[in-house]
C-alpha cells in the first residue's frame, strides 16, 4: 500500500508542481477571456469523455485488478475504439445544446478522445499494480503539455491553441507507453468480455456523466451568466485549489481501490476492512491540513502564483473552494470504494443524480445573488451533501469502517497547525518569502504534531526504522584448529 501510494504521490506531486508553474505562467500570458475559453473547453471535454469512455475505464480498473490469469487489456482497447465511433454524435449534441461555437466544441471533442485514451492506459497500469510506469507516464505527459502550451502561448496562441497542445500530449504519451501497457503476454480480445463490461460499466457511465455534468456545471453556469472573463477567473482559482488538494487525494485513491479489490477477492471483508480503515486515515492526514492551509493562506498563494487579473477573485473564493475539494476527496477516494467492492454501480449513480439535482437547485440561485462567491459556496454545499449521502448509501453496499479516534488525532494536529499560522500571518506581508515561511512552518508544525499523535503509524515507523539502523551486526563464530573458537564481527 505505502509503496504504491509513494509512486502515485510522486506522480501527483510532480503534476501539481507543473500545474502550479502553469498557473504562474499562463495566468500572465493569457487574458482571463482566453483562459476562460480553455476552461470551458476542458469542461465540455470532461462531459464528452465521461459519456463515451466511463464504462471502459471502470471496467478496466475493476476486472484487470483481479490479477491472476485475468487479462482484458486488448478487449478494453477494442471497447475504446467502439466508443470513439460515437464522437461525431457527441459533437452534434454539444453544438446544439450549448452556446459554445462549433470550432470550440470540435477542439473539446478531440481533447476528450485523447483524454479517454490516456486515462484508459493509466487505469490498466493501476489495475496491474504497475505504479512506477503510471508515475512515469504522468510525469512525461505533464512536462510535455507544459512545454507545448508554453510554446503556443509565446507564439500568440489563445485558449483553443492550449486545448490543441494538451490533446497532442495525451496521444503522444499513450503511444510512448503502449509497449508497457501491453507488455506480453497479452490475451486476445473476447467479445463475451465486452458484454460483461457493458453490464458492469454502463450503469456507472450514467453516474460518470452526471458527475461530469456536476463537475462542469459551476464553470458552465459562470460562463453562461457572466461570460468568458469570469469563467477564466473562476476556473484559474478552482484549478489551483484542485491541484493542491485533490491531486494528493487521487494518488491515494489510485492505490486504495485496486488493493482493496484484491484484498476483498483474496480474503473477503475481513481482509479488506483494515486496508480501508488505514486508507481513510492516510487520506484525511494528507488532505485535511492541505485544505486548512489553503484556506488560511489563500491571499499569499494568489499573490505569488496567479497573474494580476486573477488575484483578487482567487483570494476571495479559494478559502471556500478548498472545503469543496475536501468533501469531493472523501467521496471519490473513499466512499466510492464501497460501491466498487459491492459491485453496486447503481448506488454511485444514485449519489451522482442527487448531487446534480442539488447543484441545479443551489448553484443558479447563489450565483445570481452573490456572483463567484456564491458559485464557490454552492459547490461546498453540494459536495458536503454528496459525501454524506454517499456514506449513507454505503451502509447498503459495503459498509465502510470509520475510526473516530484516528480522525480526532488528525483534526487535533491540523488545529495546532492552523493556530500557529493564524498567529504568524499578521507578522508577514504578502510575498513569495512570506508564503515560503508560512508553508514551511505549517508543514513542520503539522508533521511534528502527526509524529506526536502517531498519525498513520508515523511515530512507530520512525522508531522502528531507527531501531533497525542501530541493531549491531550479528556475531560469527570462526572455529580454529586446536584453539578455542573465537567470536568476530562482520566487517
């Protein structure tokens, strides 16, 4: 678990660093309007990708994770090609149902095709526990995307050009790692498996579409009511918070679900529950301090990372958005594990439909009344509702363990960090040095508190490691002819 999480965490950290660098660069090279074109394109592509490829991705993760003689890789790629044939229909629907131009929707659909192919390869690597290859592919794609997008921006390309460059990186990276993904021996495609995938994945596809609509709804509504400029400002803030908070959560989930499936397959609920309990502790230990840290230092983060046209909006809405990502992390990285284990995708669909309905009821009202702050607040309300409702549904699927003592220790460590940051902030003006001091202080204080409270077994692990380092070398008895044996030490 820890080894897998480490590789996924490295991939997430590198992606997050490049994402932060992208925010620094592109919020200065692109206007809010052009950034808004990119944000709306991403939202459209997310919906199209969910529509076409969710059933393939979830089937790849679920069935390939069983290990042993199971090999569905070629069948999975056949399923991708079948779904890709529906891309023209998706383009037509997007053009008829939105106020976005045909040109922008066409770029979004190609983006969705590349995204679907890349994510499919990554799901197969996760399912086969090839976490190092997953990490390498993630890093290569992120670096290549930044390089191409930077070149395009410096040459005067706008939001559409950014979409095109990222699309290229998805196809190129998947091609580079194709031999790893399809490492021999590979079983041939089976038509019967396609029927199994459809039976399992299509109900989840409905859920994926609804989740994608929910994820894109805030940006699409901001675009609809306030235009590309506001969508760009909102999207830059939301993406920045997501990179800081959600990416570590996803890296943990990348290890949690495949290993939980394998544990459940091999040892049943008795073996899966301890794994899930530890997973929740690691998840909250990583995400909760990040959420509180972002909320307390949002002004510093915006002032250092974002361009001047984005900073004021970000400082106002980032503290709110941080808590939305907290609840989303709990849903996606822990609650959904229950539905995977119980093979009850309809419950995931039920949760997503409830969240979409709540979003449609809350978001337009708060957005019209409070602008971008209202959009951020409505997202928190809906995500909190979704996490709570999802947890209720797990009682009828695979009941998830919850260790209140572990959670209280994490809350206590986070509260200590928050107190120190609150006392330190008035002494530091906004700037890169001040932000560095706050970030370093927060990390040190939290790690010290986590060690004191033994969160996720940190103190025990450090003590055990120190004990191993200090164990004296074993003695070796060397017999000698005619003399008493003597004891020596290993060199």
